[in-house]
């Protein structure tokens, strides 16, 4: 055996040359004298720095003779060759799983002994590998160091970037045997196949809900913990996921990079484009409600819809105690208490609590009436108005008065009718809010109402019985 006279006093390892011992001792001292001029990263050996610099230059001098793939290091090529030969020399004694590299086996062994030495100082989460910790820390820092030269999209790690680039090249070598759909990686195929098998191996201990992907479980668990780490610097809103935050930021920037090839409509998120294509162009609605047979493009939308049938209203207003089936309904309701009207018409300056109200209002200025009755040709600005109108053709009167049995096609008509039984007489102020006040002002000048005491009998007189059409009203003098 070769004599190794140079011994490390720290760990007892022996080396044949002093230079090798000095290199080794840098592990204990943490000394990293070789620095990359491109990104500032430091290394303890000159050879490692040289290999690292090849990432910046794109130099890959070692090429696979089988498939032509290039590598920056000879050791990487040697490991890659084992894919073609199928050689996996390193075996786990616990479970029998085999690996092509000793480092992969060493990392795998940590899963059996539960060893997680690498801890995140931000959130306290522990990891078995340092590389996993470094990747995790980018969630807190927001660092995405790997950029796609094609579309400028940035990624947390190099493996994500490589998978993404295969999409640009149209390279999808992994195919699902069930439906024939192709994927960039074997992992994606395995996850996809769970759609066919129905396998959901990841269980939430809080509510016993199952998930097909581990990432899905992680995101779900934040609902129970209320954890929202990601904040928008523009408006201060918090989000559970980085993807949710990224999508939201585009609301402020107005960025819409995802364009529908069929109709040209643009979207801020790829998921919004997919849902639009399924619903509007493909007509794909895979999620069906068993109660009313209504179909939806997304499972989340179906679950929301089912609250109509179950009567579930999980969102409660802290101000008045009223409950709502949807979070957005609660948000809109809360604006009644706060008086907030964030949506303003650019034409006339009128404010609205909801964006949908503003869009409907804008049609008054544009004159657009997109919804047409096929029976009589009458056009409407809102789909709901068209549906109400169509009931008059069908003679459909679902709204029934419980007092006298009379039926109506609209709820508003029923509410008006019920005032006959209740004796309810809304005052002039109420009608001013509901109808065009200009007509009343022309008929009854404000000078007639200068005395507060004269207004009350006038209100009682003019609105005494809306059903009596022949009553003559006079303006008080």
C-alpha cells in the first residue's frame, strides 16, 4: 500500500502529499481563495472554479458518444454514460434501491435515518441536503438566478430552466401510455398518470384531504395555518404562493403575455388562458355538478358552485354578521360598511364598489347591447336582463307571493307587490336613490321643500298609494 505520511489533525484522514493535505484542510477552515469574477461565488479549489466558469461561457468540452449531449466536466460525462449502459453500482441496504452515483446513495440514506441537518433560519424548515436548503431560501429572497434566453423567464434552479427549454425546442420524449400525451420529463409523466389511476398519495392531517402532488399538499396546508409569506410591494396584499403573487403583480403592471390564438384575447396568467380556451373554444367542461348537471372547466369553480346547493356560507362579515358563500362576495359587501368605491368611470366619474358594476355601467356610454332576444330581437346590456326578459315569452313566473298566491317573473316585481300586504311605503328619499331624480326635480322644484316640516306630509301624500293612478297631487305652498 502507498504510504500516506501527511495526516489531518482535525479528522485523522491521511494524504501522500503535503499539497493534498493543504487542499483538504480548507474544508475545515472554510477558506475559499478562488473567486468567480462573473457572479462573485468563491471556491476552495482552482479546478472547481474552472469548471464553474464553464457555466458562464457555455463551454461543454465533454461530449457523449451515444446521444451527443455535452458536459462541462468529465465526471458528469462518466455519470451520464451509465444512463445508456444502465449500470447502477451503488445499492441501498435498507430498501434495495440502486444508484449510478455514490453521492446519490449517500443523500438517499438520509431519508431512512430521518437526518435533516440543514435548517432555514427564516422559517425553521429543515432539509437533508444543503442544495435543497439553498433552493428553498430563494423563496424568501425571491432570487431566480437562471434565465431563459428565449423568453427571459427566470427560474429558481438550473433543472427547472433545462426542462423549460425543452418546451421551446418541442422536445417531449416521455409519453403517457394511457392517453398518448407527451411530457418533458419522466417525473411529469408519473404525476400525470395519477389522473388516470386516481392515485393521491399525499394526505392532509388536518382535514384528511388527499393530493396527487406533494406541492399541492404544501399549498393546501397554508389554508389551515393561514400562512401568507408573499407580499405585493405595490398594494401590500399577501399571498400563499409565489405564483399567486406573480400573477397579482401583473394587475399593477398591466402585463398580459399569454395570448389566445383563436380570438386574440390576452391574459396575465397561463392558467387563465388555458381555462379560457377550454371553455370558449374547445368547449371542454370536465367538472360536472351532480345536482343540476351544470359543467365547469375548473374543479375549484365546481366546488364554489356546489355551495348554492349545500347552502354553505363560510365567509362572515365581522361588522354585521352576514354570511356569504364566496370570499369576493364578502369583500364587495364590506365596502358597504367602509363606503369604499374603488372602480371609477372614466367618462362621467361615477364610482362603483365592483368592477363588474363598472363594466355594465360603461355600456351606457358606449351603447353596446351584446345580449339579443331571439324571440323579439330586443337587445340588452346584461345577460341577466336578457334572461329576465325571456321569461315573459315563456310565461315563466317562478316568484310567488305567499299571501295571495300571485306569481311574478322577477323578484323585484314580487317585492313591489308584497308592499300591498305589508303596508310598506318607502319615502321619497328612497325613490330618489332608486330612480332618476332629475324627473322629480323638474316636476317639484327644491324651493317647494325648503321647510323640513312641509316635506313629511308631502311625502306621505304623493306616495300614499302608488297603485292609485287617478289621485291628484298638489305641491304644498
